[in-house]
C-alpha cells in the first residue's frame, strides 16, 4: 500500500516500510507502511493532520501486548512509547499521568507520595497509555479502578478531555467513544502511608519468581476465564514447554509464550491456536486472548 503523507514539519521522522519486529516485545512482525514515534503531542497532531482520511491507523504503546503478523500492517502505525513520561501530583489525592509513562514508574512515584492503591501497576509491563486502552491489571487491581478522566486525540489531531462515565469498562476491555486514542489520564487515589512501597517490592519479587522476565514474550497471552486461571489450565493440559517452531510455552508460567530466538509471528499464532484447542477439548473452556493480534498474514499462511 502506497501511503501519501502531506508536507509536515517533522516528516523526516516518519519511517516507511518499517519492520515491526523492532518495536514489539516478542520481536516478531512484518513491516508497517508508515511508522511514527512522536516525542511531543504537537508532533503527533501535525502527523495526524498530514494523513489522508482514508489511511488506516494502528496505535501501540511499548509493544508489550501485541502480536504483529508476518504480513505487516497497512496504513500508519503510531507508537506512543516516546511521548512525554510525565506524572504530576495535582492535589492531595489526584495525579495526572501521560500515555508514555511506564506503569512501573507510575507505581513507584505514587508509593513515594504515599498514594494508592497503585502498587499493582508494577506488575503491568507496558505503558500507561496501553494500560488505559485495555484496562490492564495485575494482582487484583485494574487501571480504570481509579481513573477519573482521560485526555484523548482523534485522527485529525483534536485534543479532548473525557469523563470516566463516557466509557463502559469491563475485564480487560474499554468501550465507548470511538475514533479517539488515550494520551493521558487523571487518577483519584488515597493516602496509603508506607504500605505501597513494601507492596511494590513484594509484587516485583513475586513477578520475578513466577514470570519469564528478560525473555522475548508479550506478557499474559490469555485472559483468565471465570473461576479459572489461564496458566493453570494450560499447565494442566500438559502444554508447558510445548513448541511450534521457535515459539514455546514458558516452563515458568504457562500463560506466557516465549520467542526462543527465531520464532515467526505465524508460529506464535499457531501455538496460540494449539493451546486454545487443547484447553477446550480437555476442560470445555474457551480461552480468550489478552494480547492484540494486528496486521495481515503472509500470503499462503492459514
């Protein structure tokens, strides 16, 4: 797809035919027609204003919760991972976080301020923008539990402030306003004394012991079904260590798939399908994806 971009001040930072494997934590994925990683909201506004209305848009954060297929992504990919990483304390119990802020940084700063509950953010591997988009959660907490309002941008570059009441929030899902993307949000918290710092330390230790940190993965692959944990079902199905090509179910946590070094997105997706089929056959449970699958398959792939 040949995507035209009108003249813009920062056009030299727009990458064409960019390998998405460079921008995802699984380190797989085909090429994007256009790729833009702005550092300022003003640059993002200019880029959006330069795009034809017909150009498809795909948004990612730090690339930790996505699987980009080997055929790549048509249109433009916008990564918010380099946007401002600000966290402002507005008053005694309210903070404003920007989309590019890593969730772990949000947890630590709120702990220093004695505000919570925010320690669970230490268990979310991505950015705050991505966490808002999917209502990410960990260790019993969810992003939208404390969100009061959000800042958004539409494909024309228009900025808006939205209230929580304008969205419908579910388990790992957010719906409501269409055609806008999150640039930041205001959280209403409460005093937590020193408990949050101790809790963060405990959660990080637990995460290190139970998850394959430092390996090429995308975090939890499947949502936890009602009354079950996805990892326990996968392990009970005998799938720990199962492989398709270079993709392997982690032997440390069965709800993680590892790229052992040379996996393709197709192999990861085939392993996902194998896991779902086995768990459905053995336990009559349909596992739903937590990761987002983006882009096109290579021609000839099933």
